[in-house]
C-alpha cells in the first residue's frame, strides 16, 4: 500500500469540511435613584446566542461519520442593589440577584450514510436535550473603620439554585425511534458563602490587606449526550495576603500578593465518547506563585511572577 502524501498545515483528509457558526445579541438596562442615605441600582439584562457545528467525526475520507450540533442559549438576569452614601463612615452594599438560563441542543445528529458505522447505527442518531437553570441570591457586605487606618470588611451571600434537564436519543428513521430517554431530572442546591478582610493604610500610598473568602459554583447536567445525574457544586476557599502601592508620585505602581486555594469537588472538563463533559474531582489545593505587578507609567507595564 502506497504511503499517503504529506499534508500542509491547513490541509485535511476529511470527506466534509468542519466549521462552526455562532451569533449572539443582548440588551441591558441600568436604572439609578439617589435616596440621600443610599443609592438604589437596578440592572436588567437579556442575551440570546445561537450555535451550529458541523464536524467529520472519523477525520478520514470515508463518508461514515458526520456530526451536526445545533443549539441556543437564552439568559435573563436581574439585580437590585442598595449602596451607602459615599461620605458614610460605614460603607455597605446589599442586594438581590436573579438568574434564569435555558440551554437547548434541539437537533444534534450523527449521520452514517454508509460504511461500517451504518451497520451499527442504521441511518444515524438524533439527540436532543435542554437544561433550565434558575438562581436566586441575596447578599450584603460592609466595611467599617475600627481603628484609624484599619478597616474591617465582612460579607455574606445566600444562593439557591434549581437546575432541571431532560433529553433523549433516537434512531433517524422516517418516524424516529427513541432508544434512550431516562426522563427529566431536577437538582436543587443551596449555599451560604462569606468574605472577611482586614486592610491597613501603612502609608498614604501603601495598603496592606488580608482576606478569607468562600466561593460557590452551581452544579449542572451534561447535555451531549444527556446524563440525568448532575455533577456536584464546586466550593472554593481562598486566602490572600497582599500589598498595593502607588509610589514616586504615582509613577510606579507595585502590587504583590500570596494566595492559597482549597477547592472541594472541582468541576473539570473531560473528553469522553467523542464529546466534552463536565465531571468532579475529589478536591484540589495549591499555593499559586506570589504575584508581583509593576506599572512604571501609564504606557508601559511589566509583570513578574516570583
């Protein structure tokens, strides 16, 4: 058998071209009202995104495996904020956040017109799945000068999430034959997270700080192909010690920080059965390198990692 000719950097041997097409649009509205003792903000937003992907699944000249992915995402958010007056000794913010997103893969297809895969899958497969994610959260944070130049910050956030999903896989006969439909699934989760920090004005242009915080990332379902078992939420505990400074009449900015991250059930991307899925590791922890950022002036930036 003769050797195949070498290919250039942009050449391929696929029987069909692979490409992706996406379009999106969005709108946001911000309203403000000054009440004297505090300022009220309302931030409303809506976005829509369409995506289409065509790929040659076997990456060869044989017309055995064509993948078509068609999906869209609709997302609505609403946030209300109340912030303290700027001249207040106690600086605070309180608010409410609402999130609603629908993710749909409505006509994904695996086409197998001929060859060995046709014998296994017949005319091919059609898969559909959708996920509705709703989140509501209330939060508050305040900063108070407990001693001259020493500020204490504390904050809490309560989040409640409900994620619902459903999906199926069918054979591409004139009347589709469903071969996999595990049913709809719902996964509600709730979490209270926090932030605590101390900062001290060492000099007029030098600020030192220490912070401890907890972050939370909601769970989700894998939609390609639909799995009725949701992954677990990810929880991050972060510790930071750092210094921020503007020196030489603000001609030199030097920021330095040391971090420690502890992550419970980190969400990671895996490649499985020819698609990307989200799964959970047991945990992760680490201390990223200390970070030193230097701004010599407004036009030149230098960054060093120690």
